[in-house]
C-alpha cells in the first residue's frame, strides 16, 4: 500500500516539473509551443516587469507559463530590449 501511495505521489508531482520557472527564460522552441497553446496569450514588453504589468492589466493568470527573448533581455535590469511572456487567459 505504501508503495502504491509513493508511486501515485510521484505521478502527480512529476508534471509540475515541466512548468516554466518564472525567474528564467525558457528555450525558444518550448516558448513557441506555449504560444500556440489553446487559451494562452502572448504579451510583449520591455523586460519582465513590463510584461507582467500588461498581463495583470489584462487580468491574465499568474505565474506566467514562460518568458523568452531573442537576446536574453527578460530578466536584465534595466531591460535593454523586448521580452515575451505567455499567460493563461
């Protein structure tokens, strides 16, 4: 019985490991998969703070599913360029 409970817990928690870390950018292909997801909304802004502010203004769910920028600008302060974030509606 204990073994079954342990396996059930691992199966339940394992998918949580796939969620994006809201303090780091994800790989481009993984980000593009999120953009195409049903009910997901793409937000662009100058750095992660601007992206989050716009997402909050639109009433989107937090935390973000993922952040990405071609130059790695999302978490640089002050942000030297655009950042993209994907959120659930």
